[in-house]
């Protein structure tokens, strides 16, 4: 046999052996998705543009376009869509602060197709986390893992609703840890997980799982030149989320400690000058006057290498760890100074972000004047005579119980809560007497066919 042919055969056999061996080591996420998907939710929000009476008569405003060609303004602005996940069987849900902040109504779409209205337990802008509560029981939920235990290169999986495509899964690896991303606040208490998982608009607030099915991150943002996934996404570490969740659940707000130093990166030359084996820690550019750091004895030029048992590998990790502790906590700070190691006890102060909590929280949402989410109009006399039907027509829709039940524009409502409806006046009288919550039967005609729907009032 020719030598080159034997070489080619040997190479082919080696490749044929390697491919199945390598493929066998790649994870299969199917079981993880099957177990976890029931606890994942899609979140939609709406914000009122204008208040309107549910029982307004149908007039020319809804029969024509505005003269400049624009459609009449809907009573609600278009809703935004994000993701979230259930963390307890009694209905606590986590998502991003930026998904729900300022919303007049928050609707949570469950995996079993139920849609529930959520109440806000608490919002935390510095971590971009929000805790919601559903009035439900025996819900599927997922648990948290240890984000500090993640290694660069570990597999992770995201489930969410990119572009509204609900319960979509995407996988990748941890690309880096301890990343900072520019934010409006000058107090950055976040050290993000960076991944190459395909994250897009709508994934915000959804979970990031490790291979054991534990939530190790909450997807928050991306870096992109196009607005879509470029393979650089950032997740809030689960250890941050657990701390925030506990505080929001207990008090509705999050309190963070303050050390009081301005920091910078430690480069190779600095590390060598103070006898460090490699560049690590946070270089203290300036100790703020009258701060906890100054009272404890820290100086300009110190290199902080440890905080309360946590090693500081990069300077961005220090505010992250400080922010995990409450004001008044006594913590140990380890520093390198002139080639020697020193330890100081510091009593943490209160972060300026704590004072801004009350101002940052939105005002309580008023109960909308349109609790059903749609308006009705009388049928024309011609329609009554030709079709031989009585009822009212759905003239305008907005997010709410009506749309959730499957009601559509131009459906004819013939009965509400068991009572016949022949006019808009009848509908108004019956609707005003409805209970504030519960399941309300609704009889409609759609394209000549009778249908029964159920309005679920929050």
C-alpha cells in the first residue's frame, strides 16, 4: 500500500474516532430544559397614556382615521416584553428592574398559558433586579446555585423570551467573571458574569442555569453593534440575586455598605514594588475624608487584597463584595503597604444609593378606570335587522382580562355574567356590578358562531 495512502487512512481513522469521543462529552440540555421550563415566565407591561371610561359610546373617533393618517391613540402604550422566573411555590418572581420599572400593570405569562397580574414587592436599580408576587399557590419554581463556584469555560443555559418568542433556550459558556459595564450610577456594585450565550431583547430578567439546573445568573444586558446578539452578554451573579431577594422580600428595599475609597487597577509594576506574586487587588487612589476607610486607618497608595474573607483579584470586585454587606457591618480589610501586609477592622458606612431608594421607587399605581381592558359600542340598527342579533360590539382593546380571555375586536357580546346584553347601557350596568376578582362568564358571537369565554378578574 502506498505510504501517502496509509497516512491518509490513519488520519481518517483518528478523526473518525475523535469526533464521536468529543461529541459524547458535549452536554445535552434537553433534560435541564424540560425540568426548568415550567418555572420560566414571560413578562409584559403596559403604561397608561390616557384614562377612559369603559362604557363610552362608540363614535366617529373609532370609525375613521385621524386626518393626518395616524390611527386613534390607544388607551395604553405598546407593552414591553421581558423574562423572569418563579423562585417559590407561593408565587415570588424575579426579573430585571428595567423590565418593570414605571409600569402601570405587570402581567406574568406562565408556561401553562395562565396570565396573572403581578404586584411589585420591591425594585433595586443598582443590581437591576425586581421582585414580583403572584397570587397563586403550588407553582413550579427553580433554585439558586453558587455563582462564585463558576469557572471560565463552564457551560451555561439561558431560557427566556427573545423578541417575544416565549420559552426559548440558548446555550454557551462563561466567558469571564467580575466584569463591569458602564452605568448611570457612579456607585457600581455589580461584577457581572460575561457569557457568549445568545441573549437578545426579551431575554432580560430570565435565568442562566448551570448544568445541574441551578440558577447561577440573571440575564441583564448585552454589548452589541447591531442591537442583536454578538456573543457578549452579561448576567447578574446568583449570589447577588439571593442577597437582594432576601432584602426585598423582608423590607421591600436593599441596603448596601460603604467603604469610602477611590480605586484603580493594580498593574505589574505596582505588584512587584510591594512584593505581590502577581497583579491583584484594588489600588487605593484616595481615601475619602471622614469615611469608614479613613477611620479604620487605610491610606492613599494601599493595595487592598482581601475584604472580609474574600480575595480581591481585580479592583472591580471590591465594591461588589462591599455591597453584599449592610451598613454597620464590621469587616476585615487586608492591605499591602510598603511590602508588608496589614489587617484593619472597618465598620461599613451607608451607601449613597440607600438614601435614593425612596426617591427611586415609583408612586403606587392607581386602579385603572378600565378594569376589563376593552370598550364596547352599540350595534347599528342595520346590523340588528339584517343579522337578527342583539348585543354590543367590542370597539377597542387594550391589555387586560379581555385580551387574556381571547376576546377580539368586533366580537359581539351577547351576555355578561349570565345576564343578556342588548345595549351598551346594559353592559355598563352589569359590568359596574361585577365583583373585583373572580372568573366571569362571557358569551360572544364571532363570525356567526357562538362562543363562551371566561374573564379572569385580578
